[in-house]
C-alpha cells in the first residue's frame, strides 16, 4: 500500500504520527540516506550487493519504462542491495534501477553506496520523493517497516529509482512505551 505524495508535501509525517524521531527524519529527508543511517547507528556501514545486472527496461516495466521513461528495450541496471552495520546487521534492503545515457557512469562499483558514489564522481543530484508507506520487512519475522521510494535525477547523465525498506529494529514505526 504505497501512498503517492504531492511535491513539497508534509504528508509523510502525517502517515507516521507516532513514529520516533529517527523514523520521522528518514521519512522527510531529501538528502543521502547513507549519511543519515551512518549517523543513526554511529558506526561505519557497509553495503552488500545481492544483484547488479543490466536488463531491458521492460523487465522492470513499472520502474524502467513508466517511472524512469526508458524505452522497453533500453538497457537499465537493476541493483538489489543491503546496508549493513559493522556486525552484519541489516539496516535496509534496497532496490535501485538506473537508466543512464552513458550507463556505466552512474553505476557504482558493488562495494560503494549509490549516493556517496554519485557525489564522489561529481554529479549534481536532485532527489524527488515518490512515496512513503508501511511495507513488510523482507528479512526475519514478518513485521511492518518504513518503505520509501524516490528518484535521483543526475541531469543529462540519467536517472535512478530507489526503493528502501528499513529494518524496524533500527527505524521503528512506533515510539517505545
């Protein structure tokens, strides 16, 4: 159940009225999630890329063709990853689809986070929030989690779709007690 949001809306906060501060921060942030998660856990994070492959946009139809506007046969990069704590705890599960004119320029190496990589290579980024919702945490016992979808526009270089689901152990939906 994804709720589409109008631009510059305060709707994300109204969807999570009893959420603790770290959850409200992630819901409203329009910057690097990696930086925010690093601050949240207070330790160096790592990334585990489970899949990173070039596929036709039609194979990720809603994302590749409808959201990113790629032609059905155009190549896009489909990347699925997890952000981990230093002890291997999973903070988020991510799905990124990259549609780029010079495809390799936007694709980070498997050991690099998307946002910091794009910043390091000198691309101007504009993030556009698409939706926030309660999703289902895909690992471990089934529970509700914060889910966030947005676009990263890298100008002439291309665009990315990002869908993040946050571990409710680190990013709870309700205040304790």
